[in-house]
C-alpha cells in the first residue's frame, strides 16, 4: 500500500514539474513515508544542485530498555507498592515478623528503609499515593491508614468494614474507593469527604476476590473480579459487569485517553476503546515462558500466555509482566510489544509505571527499568 502510494505521488510530481516553466535552481522536494501512520509527507531537504528525489522510510522503533535487579525488602513479600511523583517508592508486605512495617526507598529501590506504623498488628495489603504527600494504605480487619506528609506519619481513618480491604484508589484528596474481599463476597465503598465517611456502592456475594482497580477520573472506574470486569461511569452510583466470560480477569489499567487494558490469566491481554464496554484481544503480544507445573501438554504450555499485571505511563509507554520473569514493553500505545529478558524465574505479579520510573516485582525479586 505504501509503495503504490509512493509511485502515484512521484508520477504526479514529475508530471507537474514537466508542465512548469524552467526556474532557477531551488531546494528540491524530498518525500518521507511514515510506516507507522502510512502517510507520505513532502519536505524541502534535497540538495539544491541535485535532481534526485530522496525517499526515507521511517517507522516507530521499539523502545530499547533493560531491567536491572534492585534490592528487595528483607524477610518480606511485597503485596503492593506505589511510585510517587518525586520517584520515591513505598511498599507494603508481610514476612511473618512485623506486620506494622511499611518500607520506602529514596534511591530508586537500591535500598529500603522500614517504617513502623500503627496498624494494630493487622497486615497491610495495598496502598495508593495521589501525589508526593497524600497516600492511603489498607489491610486486614478493615484497617485504613492515611498520610499527608509523604509517608513520614500515618494516621488511622474510619473504616466501613471489619473484613480485609485489598484495594484502594483515590481520584483526589476527597473522592476514593476501597474494596473488601472475603469468602462472603466482594464489596466496594466510596468516600467523598477524604475518608471521614464511607458508603457501600457495589456488592457481589457470588465472588470472593477483587484483583485490581483503576480510576480514570471522578466518573470512570474499573474493577476486575473473579469472573470479569465491573465498571462505573457515574462516579460509583451505578456499576455494570462486563465480559463475565473471562474467568481469569486480573490487572486492569486506564491510560490517559480512557483506553482500558486488562491482563487475563491463561488468556492474554485485552483492551477496550470505549472505557471497558467492549473488548478485543491485543495483537503482537509475546507469550511468557510457560510454567511446567501447570500442564503436562508441551504444546499447550508453549502457547499459553499468562500475564499478571499491566501499567502505562501516559498513552504510549506501557509494561506488562507475568510468570517466570516475563516482561514486555510497548512504546506505541500497545500496537506492538517487545519482550525484555531478565535473569529470574520469579513470577512477576506487580508492575508500577509513573513519571518514567517503572518497577516489576515478584515474590522474591524486584526489577527497575533502565533506558
């Protein structure tokens, strides 16, 4: 298609040139074909003494990155982490010794500092930072902690439940959601006054777990549960379950334009251009290294994708991570993906990407993206 357009354009160019009267030598015309956009562009880059039309083929090159291993908090399994705007990193986890500990790093994960907080001995499961100052952490027995000074101090906030909270997201300092998950079912609570009061806005007692949450703006949010994705487009007033056939719906992430991405266990990557209403499988995504424990069928193992977490920084740059140290990156909004090799078989189950800083975390290993 590009070549035929080029031939037509060149033929028309010379016909026009022949019909024009002779002119003094001027900078000529160069043609540039963008392989990414399939567009022919004209420019004045040709040498004035040359009669040759130059053609340059350009295309979006894969972002060449690598991941280096960073420190992992001692005697801890990271459950969640957050990257602040200033590049600082906060993490929560539990290693069986001190459930009151958080961890933070000011050097990109090269070292971690334990931070003791008052959580009444209950383990913390998730956290979220809105900016460099405002953050929230949630955990077992409904514990909710808040900070307004970048994590240097944490205060307990009112909670709407005594069940474990496993997800938290805030749109601004006033509006946010927490998710409860237990064998008795899933519940989502919303606050509009910074956590002083909470109201239940969604419940599903047929599923026991919330895998992930993503917020686009004050109106639009998505949540992945055991059998699909649940959406709100009116600030949590009403929720709609979509794509309930995807039993392995896992990580969900809204890009800045409103495109919603989803990593589906044992299926692959899906994306939606209408905020999550309809879905299509992602193209050009490599498969992670298969887990030999999962099946004895070698052919099935080779073809079986299992991506666990996805994140974007802006619209074009994204990362997905999965089993056995699998990492793939995109720099063209998910049109193509390139696999990045790291020296681990750890299952990478969390990826965070903010302000150019990207972290991939497993049960025992953590990696940071290096350009």
